[in-house]
């Protein structure tokens, strides 16, 4: 097994895990909301913890879903640049996307330790969960997006010699 194929297998497994986690958290959020509705309107008293758990599931599912959207190029772009455009324009788009993503994610990663530290001093009201663990998704999200942006740029630059290469790049991560 060559190192390239083992890296591809790890990337595919990570992609599947991130997608499955986002989907599972979305399903959990919906189930918690349904439980809250049933409790409120049928039993006239909803469990207090369901609202808080649904909110945490929503945050985690949303940010992991953002990673999936970025990975599959389903995220919104200002100006789509497809394979039918000149290579130099696709290159400008690839490098500017990577630069913008790097600036945003590096700022988030820079401030994340302070954010997590302050959040760790609090526990959630209904569940008693440490808020640092709840907020840990923010640097995880930023690191995954930055990693994807760099991988996409590398794949783009490596594909420039291929026919039609260097277009929008979806990376299996």
C-alpha cells in the first residue's frame, strides 16, 4: 500500500466521520425538539434539559455541516469560477479563497484558547455540562476548514498540468 493511498483512506474515513457526526447531531436536535414539543403540549411540562441539549446539538451540527459544505464546494461563493474559465483566473480564485480562509480561521484559532478558557469557568444550567467542552467545536471547525483550504490549494496546483485541471476542487476530507 503506497503512502498516497493510505492518506486517501484516512481522508475518506475522516470525511465519513465528519458527515455522519453532523447528520447524527441534526437528527438528535430534531428528536430533542420533538420531545420538548410533546412534553410541553401533551404532558404540559417539557423537560428543561431538552432545549439546552437541542441548542448545543444545533451549534455542533451547524459547524460540522459547514465543514462538509466547504469540503464539497457547496458553500456560497461570490463569483463562481469553473473549469471553463482561464487557468490564471482559477488560480487567482484558488489562492484568494485560501488566503481569506486562512485569515479568518487563524484569527479564530488565535482567540480560541481564551474563549475556551473563559467558557470552561461556566457550566450549563440544565445539563451541568462544562461550556468549554460545548464551545470546543469552534477551534475544531476552524482547524478543519483551514486544513481543507490548504489541501484544496495543493490539489489545485498539482492538477494544473492535467486537461481541464485546476477547477473547483472537492476534497474527500
